């Protein structure tokens, strides 16, 4: 696991990242346990306001579907701060976006996700 350099969030989300996110969110919609897919999507989406916010929206919907009050409250807060945090470049790299991590907790980025983020910079 590594911590990649921050992608250039001033540009639009690169097509390969957008396609990867769409596939990960689609996998979450059919998986027996969607959380790992949503967490991975969250880590990759953080540099861009709309994808980051959209990922939290998917997390919020899942928390509501599962009637997980703690996760529902946490996702509501995260949904509010995700876009502005991405726009300001202030987001905790490697954070899974779940309430199992503190809102500002930083973590290592899995190597495969770091490669996706690193490829964006080329």
C-alpha cells in the first residue's frame, strides 16, 4: 500500500477513472456485500467533487436500505462535506468514506488504486 501524489483535481475526471468508478459502482449494486466496492470507489473518487459526492450518495442509499442509523448519520455529514472538501483539496487520502473511519483519518491507498490515481497524472 502506498500514498500516491494528489491528482490534479482542477481538470475533469479522466475517462479511465470515470469508467473504473462506473464499473465499481455497478459491481456494488449487484454484490452480496457492496461496502468493499463503495469503499474502493470512495478512495479513487476523492480528488473530484462530483464523483466523490456521488459515491457518498450511494453509501447513504445503502445505509438507508440496511437501516443502519450510525452509517446513515455519518453518510449524511460526509455527503455535505465531500464536494467542498474535494474542491478545496482537503480530503483524507486513503479514507474509505465509512463511519468505521474518522472523518479526517488518513490511510494507505491499496497499490491497485494508487496505480489508477497515478495513471491519471500522466
